[in-house]
């Protein structure tokens, strides 16, 4: 049987290191089947290339933000049953980490060639208006957003260490804001928070493990405010042993949740910083899309 050709989509803003990694992955894929590499600079361009890739195996070379875009695009085209390959290129790559996809570009290419299709969950996110999107990995509010914003400035120098460094800084300097959090129609928190997290995967910020997530649910974590002088110790403990080891972190699980603020909600969704209306509704969307993961025992996401 003739091997299916590959279409590799990569972000045109990638640095020299990422471009070398793309070249390594493309070279490995091309040993087995015709492989086309296209650099994209806008979501519209990305969507157009995906729409035209009917006969090709789609491979996304990028970080968590690129995968977020891929998920929205496939969902909009009603093609989430098509398994996509992943070449991790971001500074965090938490989705890849959480699904066992190697960070080495050639090893990741081998997963595209030899892996199996796995249907994985997503979070459907809606506001009180017409906005809807899917979350591939995690959504953060509070200190997580401040950390992500600071990490963007540090990435050129610190690379994958940017998020831990930014987290330590914002942990010492950040404030807290009131949120009303509901899980399965029960109000579980109504007051100030240092951070609020809605998790499908156990890690964020390049492998910082937060909790052992529960398959088939959204893990909701609220970190209560602490005095500024105590925040560095809290962040250090969380980064070393996870949030579950800190008494300031409170955790619930469910398939539906919501979060409400008095004003605009600043969010970090799969590494993308966004603003939303004051209320967001979240619901688990089982087997929402399909990715290629390392071969092994079958497991449903």
C-alpha cells in the first residue's frame, strides 16, 4: 500500500532552534512518505491549509498554542475524528508531555509513523454570549495568567525555564482577585483566590506537575490567597511536590464547572492569553479529537 503523504504545518515565527527541529522531523518523515512542509503566519492561513489537506496526514509542529489552534480548526471543519501528528516545539509542550509524545523531534516523528490514534478529551468553553472554544489541556486564572505573561518576556533568554522563573516572581509579587467557582452546580468557592485552575493534564509551564489528574473529569483547583511573604514558599513547594502537597490548594472534580468574576476574566488557555466576559461555563467533551500517541496498550482519553 502506498504510504500516506504528510503535511507538516509550522509557525512562521519559530526561532532558529525550532526550525532545525522541524527540519529533523521532516527529514525523518520524508524517509517513509512524501512530506510537504508549510510555514503559517495566521490562523486563517492555517485553516486554509488544513481544509485542503484531505489526502495528507496532518502533522502540527508547534507548542500548546499551535495545538489549541489545530483543535479549533478541526472542530470547525467537523474533522476531529482525523488523527493528527504532533512535533512538540514550544517552550512548555505540556499537552505532548501529558500524552507521552517525545520532545525529541525525530522521536516525535517516529510516533507519527508508528504510533496509534487515540481519542482524547477536551473542555468545551462557553460564555453567556455566543463565544465557544475547546480547551486541549488546561485553563488558568489568577497567578497562572500573571506567570504566563511574565514568562513570555523571559522566553528568549530562559527557554523552558521561563515559566518556573516567572511563577516564582509572580508568586512573590502578584495579587488576588475574587471569583465564584461552581462545580456540578455547587458553589465551591466564592471569594478571593491566588489562582484558579481547570485541568485535563497534570502539568503546566513546561512540566511543572500540579496534581494527579482524574481521567474523565475536569480537575478544578483553587489556591487561596496568602501573605506576600508566604507566596515564595508556597510556589516553591508547589513546583517541587505539586499543589496537592500544599494546604492552601483546594480541589474538586466534575464534568461541568463555571467561573464568574465581577469584571473581565483574564485567562491562559493552552498557553494563549485571552480576555473573556465575566462568566465562563466549562463542560467536559469526551473523546473530542484524535491524536497520534506512542504505540502501546489502548487507552481512551
